[in-house]
């Protein structure tokens, strides 16, 4: 599966709730090293993992890195907009703006 991976290759690091593109730092005969984590070349699973801390690496499929990057940008924007729409901003909005925002959200 990952036997042909080389140092510097981009892989997809996947956990319970997220995925990201990472570069291979180092290789041993049986393992791939990324940051301080070691993964088995045979199946991509983290060495010494547990049921709660699940990480694995895979070779990205075409377009997968772009999808992951877009998902991360979307999540960051969602958090930014959510933070911006807290009480401080809402209190500064005019009644007209609040009513228009309400209509937009109503349609969701």
C-alpha cells in the first residue's frame, strides 16, 4: 500500500474528526515518520495507537488534497463568521439589518 512512498511525498493524515495533507519526514524499512508520529507502511495505521487516538495515513486520490484544503478554509470561515456574529456585532446592527439577516436565516 505505502511501500513506495518517498521522503517529501504528500499523504493524507486522517483522524476521528479531521484530515489534512502532510509531508513525509523520514522513512524506515517498515515505517513512515511524519512529525513525531510513526505509521506502518503495510496499512498506514499509527504505531502504538489506541482506540481513542486513531490516526492513519493514505495516498491521496486525485482532487482529495484540494477538497481537504477547501473544507479547512470553510471551517475557518464558519468559525470566523460565528465569532464575528457574537453579541458585540449584533448589538451594533440596525433593526433593518437584523430583520434582513433574520429573513436570510429563515430560508436556510
